[in-house]
């Protein structure tokens, strides 16, 4: 442990240093000399673009004296080079708290000059990391006022506009970016997703396929293309992409449910039901999952289980006509004809134009009579 007097002296010596090129010759503590040595090594490694090694040395310098401002400033620059923008911002903010007129820190924080493009880019990346998309968009707009045709900034702004729900504007920016950099996988992915939002499914499929030719293992593009193919009815193609995603990571629940629906469409009911079971846990609050499992159970003739899940799904939304119709069919299979008729009638009231997959409302009584005379009701399928 350092003695308090020595520690205080080292602190004063290091805090007073404003430049590693102008170190006072009056340093008297070994601790301060050691911190300076680590900082000098870090600065030299940074110049040689050995950023990971530079970070190690600068961390050692700051471990000796947390108030060694010049070492913190250099570390902020190293973090920036490593793409750790949030850590970089923290260091530059701390530097300015100790040294308010530090020109470098103000520049990197975008405070020295609002037209400092590099600073604005860095800050926009920080905002994106923090999911402050509106703030990031403000900085990107400022950059484009200075450099209107910068393809990278146009790409980033297009990405942000898509996330903010401005799909039309996103396509405009991404078109401009791709005109200059036609092989940008990121721009193609995001334009494909924007086209999907706008209902331009074929354009979306084309962009996502091109993006995957350039960057074959992009999980986001694979998931997006799987969704587009599913909507287009290309179930086998959609399943291939989802299998590639599943082989690398556990995708979000919506994509797992798409896979389940595809397996159902391909009549692979046992696999669909097995996948569906993996979604369930005691506190599940997902009516669609309950409905899907009920449908699968119905198809494999597990009617009591189907009824249980349909009741849970309808507890979330008692006016879901699809769930009500399926429950009516399930009641029929369980010989509960009165309950079945009640659900069919409810559906016809909620949606007079609803087309029943089983039969029309007018022929329900006939179907019930026929059902009662059969051991296997062909109408269920």
C-alpha cells in the first residue's frame, strides 16, 4: 500500500501533466514514474495501431492513478479505435470534468465544432449503441449537410430511418448509398427489410438474396428472408433459411413460431408440435402460442389438450374468431354439440362475413346430425 503522503504527491505530479511530450523533470515518486512509463508505452502502441496492447498499458497507468487525465484521454482515443464508443465517451466526459478546456476531448465529443464530421460520426455510433436513434439521426443529418453524398452516412441514416418506422425515407437513402457502393451487404439487408415493411415482397426478396450472396452468414438477412418467403408461400425455402439460423443461435420467438407454422404447412405435425412445446413455460403470456399448440393437438386428434389451450388463448382475447371456430370444431369432436353451436353462433355475430372452414352457419345443424352418426368426422379436415 502506498503511504498517504507518497500517494498524494504522485497524484499531484500526474494530474499536472498536460502532455506526454512535455513531462516535468521534477517527478520524485516511483509510482508517478511507473504510471508515466505505462502511459508512454500505451501512446506509442496507439501510434503503431496496436490498440489492444495500448489499452493494457493505459489501464495499468490509470490503475496507479485514476486522475491521470492525459492517460485517460489517450485511452478514450484507443477505445474509439476499437469501436467501443460508449467507453470512449465515458473517458472523454471524465477528462472534460477534470480538464474543461481539453481540445481533443471536446472534439471527440462533438463540442468543439458542430461541423466536426469525425466527432459527429463517433457520437452517432454511441447513440446507436444506446438505442438513442433520434439523437443519432440528428448527428447523421448534420454530417450529410456537410457531405451530402457520403455513402456510409447515407447507409447509416437509412438504417436508422427504417428502425424509426420511416421505411419510404429509408429506401431513398439506401438507394443513394447503393448507387455508390452496390455491394454493401448492410445497405442491401436494410433496404430489403424496408421493402418488406412497404409490402414490396419481391423487391425485398431480391435485396435480401443479393445481400446473402455477399455476406452468406448474416443472421439478420437469413431471418428476414425466411419471413419474406413465408409470407410469399415459399415454405421450403423459408425453412432452409430458418434451419441455418437455428444451427447458429436460438432465434427470437417470432421466428421460432414461423418455423412451427411452416412445419404445419408442410404437414410435418409431430415436428411442429415438438418445436412448439419448447416455447412453453408456466408463466407464458402468448395467446398465439396456445392457439398454435391447440391447432397441432387438434390435427393429431388430441382434442382434450386442444380444448385446454384454446380456453387459455381465448382468456386473452374472447373475440378471436379463429380460436372460437377451432374450439367449436373441438367441441364437436368431443360430442359437446351445444357448446360447439354456441361458438359457431358467436363467430357469426362477431364477423358476419367470416368464411367457416368447416361449414357455413346455415348447415351447422346438418353437420352436427351427420357427426353424431359417424365415428370419424371427415369434416374436421
